[in-house]
């Protein structure tokens, strides 16, 4: 059985978003508060060139009372293993066990260009990082807190690591076929929380624009297109913004029923939890109306 924090979100739908970073820190509580009010069971957020992941976790957990908060992901290059696990312990203890520490190896341009580290052998780097967290001591009262630790995983090696050395995996930009492969690789016990990008529109041109904007950066990152190759895509699909075929595969679109059909395909394939990343026109204006239309309360989930 998964840890209680993860059992709270099993079979339910969360939201994946950097929306809290589009407002001042003091206003971020209103953003996650809306997600909690709408019935999303979890709020997953990234770390790249914006706010530090554990600081975001503190802002978000302290502004809420029920929703699970998870980093998806916190870069292992941004802090050492001691800081990561002890920070997660504090966040879990101060939020009544509502924090999940999601870790990832990130990408070479961010690791080397932004942070100045050397990006090499990501699987070994993650294995060493997880090993370094084991047995870390802490003097503060929350030293016995045991928050879930999950890792971003796409390929078989990282998925096996997720199953063997932590609580599960956080695949991003994947298809239901990948979810099925991930479940087979990880076995039945590891927790599998899948992100799914969605565009709430029936208009083909609007969908294509939203999908292309979303995929613009990712189609230039080897970690992703190597994974898509394993799913049968090829160089013709990896043009910046993605081919129509890749867009259709990675970004669910249509009305509420169509979006939830894709979500249910992930559950049927073996996902324990699905978070939806609802695409909007730009970072500064999160698509809150679409959040409302697709919320578990609105669709009876």
C-alpha cells in the first residue's frame, strides 16, 4: 500500500500548473485555493527558472487545508539530498502530511546553462541522490516525518529506479500507451502519477496553436524525444511545436467528455493518479475558466 498521502489521491484527478508563479507570492494562496475549492485533489508544480521548489511548497501548503501539494519536479541540481529530504519533512509535518517531494534530473540546458552544473549520467545521478537521502538525520521535531518521495521517470531504467528506491514515478508528456508500459515495468505496488496536457477547445486551429506553443520547448529536449521514439514517433514528429500526430498524442482536446476520456484511458492503463495541465494562451493569464469547467466538482468526479 502507498503512503497515506498518496492514498488520498489514488483514483482521483489533480492539477499540474505553475499558475501560482504568475502572481505575487502573497497572492499564490488564492490560486491554489481555487484549485482546492474546485475539487482537485492535488496541486503539482514545476521548478525551472522561477521560484525555488520548497519555498513554493511552503507558500502552497500554508494557504490550504485539504489539497495535496507536490513538486513535479524539484531539480536534484538545485539543492543537496539533505536539504531536500529535511525540507520535505518540514513541509509534510507543517501541513498534516500533505506534501509530496517529486524529484527529477531536469535537462542539460537548464542544469548546465542555468545552474552551472555538469549534466552527465542522469540515471546514476538520481540513484546516488536517492541513496544520499537514506538515513539523513534531523534534530527538529519533524525528524520522524516520512513524506512520499517520487521521481520524474520516462525510460525503463528510471521507472525501475522509481519502483525500487522510492514511492513511485511522475511521468510527464506521455500517452496512455506509455502509462501501460510504465505500469508493467514498475510492477503493481509503486505509485504512478501521470501528467496529461489538455486543451479545452473543439476548434482545430486553436488546439494546434495551444499544442504547438506548449510543445515548443519540449521538442528540443532529448529526454522527451528519445522517450517518444520508444513509442513509435520519429524525427518527422520532432519539429519545434510537434507534428500534428505528436500534438494529438500528447495533448488531449475537445469538450469535457473528451478530456475525461483520455484521463480514463490513463487510469485503465494503470495510472494511480492523473494530473491535468490545462493549457492557456500565456503564462501571465492562467486559464481559470477552463479549470472550473474541467474540475472534478463540475464533471461529477
